[in-house]
C-alpha cells in the first residue's frame, strides 16, 4: 500500500476518534497530521503496533495530563488494533 494511502487511512481513523476534541471545536482536518505521520511510520516500520507505541507517540505531541491516552485507554487500544490490521494488510 503506498505511503500516501496509509497516511490517508490513518488520518481518517484518528480524525474519526478526534482524540483531543479539537476537530469538534472547529480545528482544521489536518490538526492531527503530526501524530498521523508518526503513526503511519509505525505502519510502514513493520513491527507490531501496540497501545504502548501509540501512547508514546501521542504523549510526545500532547505532553499534558490528562490527555487521550489517560482519559480513554480503550480507544488507544482500538486505534492500535486498527493500525496493526492496516500494517498486516499493506
């Protein structure tokens, strides 16, 4: 799967969750693109994608408490599972 397509799928996934509620407050659709880029790199890296890996990326960009990873760890796990499926299907 081409890098651009993976990035688009990761963006759609993250924007669907809107983890920090920023899109709901009117932020542009590319608000999470820094995080999306790092998450797409995980998909391309070929290693297993875990909730811990997703949290590490998220916490690097949103270094505040609480944030999505502490407020909704179940969603973080769901995202990790979806990214792992994407990795396996590319």
